[in-house]
């Protein structure tokens, strides 16, 4: 998948859901996951688990996405929180 395609899809989904009044921001959650990467790319970094990427997302209380950050797997999640919040 080309760089940025997944992020664009989630942004469009969040915009659509917001317009429909389906996103509830009264309570939100943030979490990250590690995705292994065998090939090179701009957001791939070395970790003790190998090479990979971190996907951090903020979701509303119905698990609907409201923000997304995709970065190298090297930095810890705490360093990615601000970037993800700004993406909102």
C-alpha cells in the first residue's frame, strides 16, 4: 500500500462519521500497536522485536477512529502521543 493511503482512509471515515453525528467525544481512548515490516519504508525502525512500524490511534467510546499516527517503531509510545493528538 502506498504511503499515506491508510491514514487518508481513516481521515475520510472520521470526517464522514463526524458529519453524521456518530462520533462521541465525551470519552476517548489512545493506544498503539506494533506492525512488523520486512521491507524498507519511511516509517520503519529497528526495535528489539525486529523492524517495524507503530500505529497509534485515538478512538471514541464506540471505537470509532478520530486520530491516527503512523511512525517508526523505534520511539516509545509516550513520545507519539502529542503527534497523535495534533492529528485529531
